[in-house]
C-alpha cells in the first residue's frame, strides 16, 4: 500500500472520529514518511495542543524538527515529552525521548 492510499484511508477514518489522537498521530506519521513535512508538522502540533498527554507525539515531532533544521524546537519538544512521560510513568517512552535529547544536545 502506498503512502497516498494509507493517507486517504486514515482521512476516511478521521471523518467519523476527527479528534481521535491515534488517527491524527497515524496520519502525521504517514505524512512524515512521505516527506510531507508541513502537513506532518501541523498534525503533530494539533496533537500537542489538543492531546498533550499523547506521548508518542513528542519523539516524532522532535525528529521532524531536527530534519527541518529546527534543533532548538526539537530540544524543547524532547524536554516537554520527557516531562510528560515521567509524570505518566511511561518509562520506555521517557527513555526514547531522553536518548534523542542527549543525542541532540551532547
């Protein structure tokens, strides 16, 4: 299945549940993979705004910021994600964010 068909399929699902964080995340991830950075960024920012505890967002948003040369925003994103995953006792997600943060900042 191509990026385009997966993107279209997710959009169909979003018609029924437009605020579903998993579907928004899935769509953002597909756009990231297809290098549709503007679309991906808008969706990740929507997730951070409307679903700040959806922790998977922070790693991928940080990586996208790195890819587009926004290292300061990536660092802030990883830090915020670490704060949220620590508060929610999400050890694995915290470790991934910490690793990305350290790789970027050291």
